[in-house]
């Protein structure tokens, strides 16, 4: 089915706060696989790797409610060749 091949291109996006222990534990164990993003206008201020781990370790569930957790988008490696005239 086509919906399976399409959904395989999506990344996980998780709201945080109450009942988030399972995904928080996954992110703490593998912070390199996630981005912690504040839920506010303007973007920026994202936390990665050790900063993500430190922040999640210190935040209460209420504080985590101001963030979302997203799996990093990791594109497959593709070799290429650059050709130019001359």
C-alpha cells in the first residue's frame, strides 16, 4: 500500500508533559537521535545532543510541556560526482 511507503518518510514528533516518560527515556538514552524544540513563535533555541540530555534531566513534567521532541531527520548517504567544463 502507498500509505506505508509515504509514512516511512515521516519523523516522530512528540508532545511533552504528562505521561511522556517513555519517550523522554528514549531521548535521554539516545540524545543524538532527537531535537528538543520550544513551542513558541520564531523558531531557534533548539537543543541537541548533550544540551538536550541536560535539559530533559533537569526539567519537571510541567516544564517539559513547553517543548516538543522530534526525531532528527537523517537522510541516506548518496555519493555523487561533480563535473565541470574545463
